[in-house]
C-alpha cells in the first residue's frame, strides 16, 4: 500500500508515552496554542456553529474533552466573552500532566480544568449544551472510538463537534515543511505521526455511528458532529469552508 493510503493506527506518538521528557512535553503543550491557532480552524467553528447556540441572557455550558494544554477552550471562552455571550466551560483530560499544565497555564481564564474521563462525568450525572474535542479522534484505538462517541453523546444535550486531522499527502508535506521552527518539543515528530494515524473523510464517515455526520473542514480537518435536534448545518463543508 502506498504512503498514507491507509491509517497507521499502530504508530505511537512520543508525548503519549508515560516516560517522555517532562520539559519537552510542557513545551509541546505551550506550542499547541500556536499550532491550533494556525491549523485547527476553531475561529470559523466558533463563528458558524457555536456562537449561534450562545446567549447573552442565559448560560450555555460547554465541555472540551481531551483538552491537552487548554488553549482551545480558553480561546472559545474569550471569543464568547468578547461577544457578550454567557458561556460556562469545563475542560477535561485523563492525563495528569496535561491537566496540571492547563490549570497552571490558564489559572485566571475562568475555566474548570479537571483530570477526568468522560465516564467519570457520566457517573456524576453531568451533561452539557455543547461538547467539543480537538485532535482527539486519531489518538483513539479503533476499538475505543465507539465508546468515546457514545459517551460524548450521552454528555451532550445539544451539539457535539469533534474536530480532527484529515489525512492527506498534502497535509503531511505542508506540516513537514512548516513545522521545523518547533524545536525542543514533540510537535514536529508527533504531528507527522498524528497525520499518519488520522482518518480521511470517507473513512471517518464509515466508522461513525448512526446520527453522526462528517464534514470536511479547512485546512485538512474533519468535523464529526452530532446534533440532537437543534439544527446545525450538516454535510460537506458544514463550517463554512
């Protein structure tokens, strides 16, 4: 099979290893903010899919699953505040290292950061209006994806959006060429591994459970979405690209 023709689901990202260098890991979490701002497209997702669900009069709750360094929920919360909209955000990650970094880095952001799994929140009887994740799907083992989606659906009262990389040779080549400044972290090697592990749009739609829709998102991303009857755009290029 040719390069990137199929998912390399067995490829391992260095920062996921329990024995990875803690200083290099913290630099990776810090640099995620730059990478996500450049390539993840959350400003467009916020403007077209999240902001229409928010209100200036009543509080909307949002859960970020697998928040890593915490930059994505912080940015969403800041955009909502600038728009005069009331948003209460919880961000979880099962990795104690990520949770510690996010709490320390964003102590004044007004976000609840927790080391927790989705199953923990379900056990607590919690639910949220909006559920999101960024670059989580490709980390999951194939057998773990159905449970992850079922649990995120159980926690969601309205709209769930899982934003993840879309595998392609162009994405790999561009990241290879553009990621050289990220020295002293795991961003470059793990980013390339992430692309190799990620789904094409067609692959993701094939494994998505009933009710979930996949849309291509610029640049080189997929959105896997579940709308519980509140009417988001669905299908190709749902986030305006």
